[in-house]
């Protein structure tokens, strides 16, 4: 394609709204434009790459035996009401009514809809296993859209659903999808890690996330270099740290602590380390108030707490609620005498003679011991794992890194098939619920993740497999007949070989053309300049700083070879 005829509105300045590399570069390189908070339009170059990512995913899904279809994005409420998720999604779900007052939503995900479809069309065990997928727009009203298409309110997802006779069949389908995901992300040129993950609103017996390591990732990954254990921090198991070496229980003391509320204040007041304190955090879990206890140096994991409580909404209690249940101001809550469910982390359960709030403003209790002074409703791992903690598998030190979730696979089991009565008849004619799996890839997010891992100070560095064009040919002087004839020869030669090539035929300064080529990240650049009189052109790969002089035919052959290698 000739650049003079292309719509590539590049920007020299970094847009003020953009915080991360992919967001900045997708705007600057003219790949997309913002319509509203969390809503973007893809422009020609961006959409070309988007379609390539989409096609890679499609090819690997087809190769794994999945069948593609397309569902509506406008979905009736009753299917989500049947499964119980109409309320679970809460304010993230875009809801609307038709002119008759019937409730609908813009699809946030399609488990219920696929289940309902298969339920009506598949009855015999002979029709299973079955895996169906679509690549379609999803809608979620994010509280805080950010980072461009990393966290947006409208996005495209490849979502697949497997239907099997039993758990053994699900294991086979799950493994096929796992392998298909690995192949797709490998082809996109991503450096990723697969981690155990929380099932969240999807439910089910287990799940894994495909994470691209990145400092801007909103997810945190705990991983062990010794044994290979890896999990999202929301899911990672915590091994209790036995920090207490005392055996004798000391007498309980009530200590006046005026204006001493935070752990830092308490450390100074008592001259103790953080590990001698237990924090009592008051939460609202749907319609009840609960207390959660963790050691003073730890952070509470709200996902673990919410999963234990099986609540839809979980939030820190407001000061008025804290005062009502404890009888004290915020900062003085404690478990002794508290009339509420008390969830205690195993580390707190192992502590002796520790300090807690006294449920009285200006006072704390010292030398507190569980069982003697208060009872736990349950002892449950509810804290965040941190770097240096023991690996739950091999006890080596854990490392923690940030990551971008690009794919997520779930073993749903019979969660949806039972709720929606999706059954099959086995060999004996008995009705059995289908065993399901769910598999999602964020197409927009995958594209952005590729940019996050492939860029420099000059712009994007696309892998060949997803680059909008493979080669750009730049004549330095478009008024020079010899240069233009050579550029046209290269351009036509590459097109004839099936290479996607751009010819920058604009009447612009060479520096502008080079900057644009680097910004939009075309993998191969062939420059036709003053040496063309000797039949020489400059050949350069975007990922390298070096360039070399080649004959015209050599440059064409080298580019074709580079593209073919990159597409393998």
C-alpha cells in the first residue's frame, strides 16, 4: 500500500491521558482513537494488527477442534437470573430495558447463553465432547477504565465453552485449550507465564491465567524459581510464618493508648515489631458485618475473604458501622467480646501474647491469646503472599512480579449445567448434567501486551506475525526518478511474493519518514537513497540498530526470508 493513500494519523506528542507504553504508542502511531472513557475505535493500522491477533487465535482454536459461531451481544436477563449471576455482576453489567419493560444486558460474558444453546440442541452422549467458541465484543462498566485497551468498558474476547460427559472428559478438553493458548501466545511473540488463579464470578473448580510479565500489570504473580509453582496473588497459598517463640501465656492487660491507632503508632508506643500485633478489620459482606484478623505486618486478601464468605459485595465498613459494632472509633477494633463472625488467619492463630484493639477508644489489649481470650469462628488463609514467603510446594523463597492477564481458562464443572438444566442422556438413558469448561482470551489486551513487551524510545517493534505490514520501502527523494524506479521494483517484487509492504511515496523529509516507520513499528525497512546509482539499498530490521548495504535483489530476497521465518 502507498503511504500517501493511507490513513495513519500519527502524533508527535504523547497524549496527556496515556500512562503506559502501549496506550501512548497506540495513540501516537495512529492505531486507535478514544471515543469515551474506556471506549476506543481502531483505525486502519490498528485494526489490521487486531485482525492478525484474532486470526492466530482462530487458527489455534480450529486446530484444537473447537467450532466457531457468533452469539448476540444483547442478552435477556432471565438466563443470568437462572444462574444467579444477574446480581453477582453488580454495577459492572450494562443493563437496559426494551420498550416492553423486559430486562436485558450487554453481554459481559456468555456462559449462560452457550449453555442454553447446547441444552436445547444436544441431548445424547454421542454428541459429546463439544467445544464451541466465538470472537465477539463484551461490555463491562469498569469502575475505573485505564491503560487504554488494557482495562476498557468495551473489548473483544475470544470465549470458548467445552461440554463433556464427565470430569475425565473435561480434563482432556481443558488440556487441548491449554495447549492451543500456548501456541497462540507463542505465535504472537509473547513472553508469558501460566499461573493458578481465582475463579471469581465464573465459578468452578479451578482455573489458570496466562500472564505476560510487565511492570504495569495490574495483577501480581507469585512464582517459585525452584519448583515452578506459580499463582495469581489473589489465589496463592500462604505458608504461616512461625514468628512466635514464647510458650507461656502472660496475663491479659488493658493499656491506655491515646491517639494511637495505626500499626506504626503502636510499634513506637509499645516498642514492639509489627509481628506482635494483630489487625482486626471490619467488613460489610452483603447484609452482615464480619471481622477479619491478620498479623500486623500483613495485608488482607479480599478475594480470599470474599470466597470464604461467599458474598456478592465485600467492602470495608464505614466509621459509623465500625463504631456501632465495636463501641469504639476506627483504629481500636479487636476480637475480644465482639459479637460478629471472626475469620482468623493461621498466623494469628499461632501467635501468643499479642496486642489488639480493646473495642474502646484510646485503649488496646496486651498479651492476648486466642482460645483463652476470644474464639475464632474459623481459621482461614486470608492474607496476601509477599516476596520472600515460603513456596507452598517446596518451601523455597517466593518471588512476586506484576503481570498482564491475556488469557484465562476455567474448569466450570456442573455449575452452569445444573443451574440451567443442561443435561444429556447416557448409554442407559439416565439424565446427567454436562461437565463444562470456559476459556477466554482478550484480543485487545493481547495486542496491547505485545506492544508492552516490544517497544523502544522510538516506537513499536512488531513481531512479524502481528505487524500491520511486514516491510516498508522508503525512497529518500521521491523526485529522483532512479530512486523511485528502484523503490517501485522492490515494492512490486515483495507484493508478488506475498509480502505485505508499504511504499512511503510521500513528499516528506527522510527524517519524518524514518520516524514514522519506527513509530508504527514495521519490522523491515528498505531505504532507497544516493547509493542506488550503484544498485545498493539500505536494509534494516526494526529490532536492530545496525543496517547493511545490499543489492536490490538481495534486499528483496532477505526481506522475503525474514518474513517467512517470522510467520512460521
